[in-house]
């Protein structure tokens, strides 16, 4: 198909922008070749692609500030990018934007074991934060499934969680401070090496703001002492609803595992074929992990076993050594890769009250039959953070649209039962047009008022979070 020649004015603007950016960045840190910018045309939500005008990879807070100041002066939109693992289109570019990647910002700046904190540049990967302190007996608690690759910048932007958030919380519960650069290049320090800061909770505003307010370049994180031990138990059930009821009963009993993970048959089958973890033949599987001293672990697992047996489990298998524990977790940690080998999928992350799990799982089954698309469920059941994977064929015309329509219905269901649209992936592009399901027009106006303060020209991360019509109306008012 013949592609029209680029507009001369656009090319002139791009050339001027590239020239100015190369004056403040190393030559290799400015990427303006069309073929090379395609590496930044999408994130983990790969169904949508758009190459940016160009991409930049600054190596310090000062370079980030210089880039933003130039883009602000020229009126060029900027899309912040961590490692590109967003599943909600959070780092999706627009054709007129500059992608600002933080992948060169990887240094550990400070480790304070006495005060239990670590300060890192925000391009450092999640798992490598723990690697920096585990030799001293500490760890960083938030553990998203993409922790091997995802950057702290993206974790802060999306307020990421993970399997162990039931006990330790999500990013905001483990974030002490940030260095953030505003769109005009202003560098702001929020929080720091202390439990709480005086005045307005601006740190809480920035965490979870999805790149709408500024670019995080450094983060001060809480680190925790490793527990004495941990042990998982695997419990199989003959239906999703029964497994959901078991989770609800465990939470109601006041037991606090470090993690409760759920997998249904399609996911179990795919993971077993992929990882050979030795999972049982059942309709639903729970992986429940507890930690502490050996006596504490034994006591908690005894209570969990007692509750589980009331639901007639197909199998109840407690890990007795490190190898058995690793095998129980192997399939769960491989879930997204395993599903990706058998089909295209869209991963949602609506969150619901734990007591609503049986009802919501039944309704998802009904929606699957109605839309004709299979769903594999794998999620953090302890805090109700659902991760239904809707399977579709991207090469079949109309299936992506059917998948999106089904996803909308599932997310609406989550809000209907008292939950919310997103637990950790963020709104991004994926849920942008559903914001009105959860928030009233007054709520949305208040949120957009906050963006006005931090980014008056609305140049940061365009076309995300806020419904386009609402955003246009707000800016015109």
C-alpha cells in the first residue's frame, strides 16, 4: 500500500527538535530514525501500535529536565516509558510525541540498612532492587509478575502490586519518596527517607498517576527484613466457585497469608504443558503461601487446611522442602508466557471484594459463553485483584473487537459488585473510555483539575486515563 510522504512542516519540526535534543544528550540517546523508533511503537498491550516522532534515553535527572524543558517550549507531547511492560497501553505513543525512556537510569544511589531504605534511579528493574540488598537479609516487597523486566518508574506510575501484596501492600505502601521532573523541566523532591512528610500528600498523588503529572527519575523505597521462612500449599477444587468460596472463608477467618493465587482449568492446562510443575487434574487451583517461624507456618497452614477441607478439595499438597515449593510456584510464575504460546490474549485487572469471587467467576463463565471466547483466570485472589485472560485470534477479523467488548463487560461487572476498574495495571488507553463507569463527571473534573496544576498544557502522556471527550470539554472550559 502506498504511504503518503510525510508533511514537510512535520519533518522540519522533527529535525529542529532532534537538533536541540542532541545539544543536551549524547548522540546515541536521541533516536529519530523511523525504523529504530518502531521499537517504541507499543508496550505490553501490543494490539495497538503507533511509532513516535522520536525517542530519547536520558541518563540523569538533569538530562530528563533538559529534555522536558525543550519539549515544553516547543509544545511537543512526551510519553514517559519504563520498560514497556504496561498491559494497559500506558506507554503507547502518539505520532507527534517524544517517548522518554528511563532505561539508562539504573544506579543504586543509597542503601541505608539501619533505616531500612534504598534509593535508586527509576529505570532500575523491580527484581534488581531486591538483588541489591538480599545479601544483607533484606528484600523489596512489591513483586509484579513482570518484576524481572519492569522498571521502578513504571511501578510508581501504575502503583503496581504483585503476588505478595496481600500482606505487604502495593507500591504506594512501600514508597517513601521520589524525584519527579515536571513538564517544564522543574525538578521536585517529594517525601524522602522518613515515614511521612508534612503537608499535602503529593507523594500519594504522584504514585499511580500514570505519567500524567511528571517523570519519576529516582525513588526511595522501603526494604524489609527477610522472614525466617516461607512455605506454600497447593489446593485443587472441582469448580471455580468452590475455590472462590474457600478464599473468602480464609480471609473471613482472619488468616493473613503472604499470597493467595488462583488458576482455573485453561490456565492450569497451559501452565502444566509449559512448565511441567506437576499440577493436579482439577477445575481450579489455589496456591497459598505463609511465612514466619516454623511454628507460625505450621499453625497457619493447619488453619488453612482445616478451612480448605470443608470445601472437599481434589488435592491438598503442602511443600516440604525448597524444591517442592519452587515447583508449586513454577507454573504460576510461568502463566502469562504459557498462555501466550497457545493464543493471543487480553489481560484485565479489575478488582472486586473477596466475598464476590464466586459470583464474579460464574458471571465471567456466562460472558465467555455469550461472546464465544475462552477465558483463563489467573489472579491474586487474596485481595480480589482479578486477571482474566480473554483468548482470541488477532488474525481473525472482528475478534479483537469482540474481545474488547467482553473485557468491557467484565470490568463493568467488577465495578457493579463494589470493586474498581484496575488493581495494578492502570487505566492507560485500555480503560480510558470506561472511567465514567466508576467515576462521576464531578470526580473526573476533580482529577483533571489536578493535572491542570502539574501539566497545564496537557503535554504529558496524551490520550490516556481520561475519556477523550471529557478531556476536550474540560480543556475548552
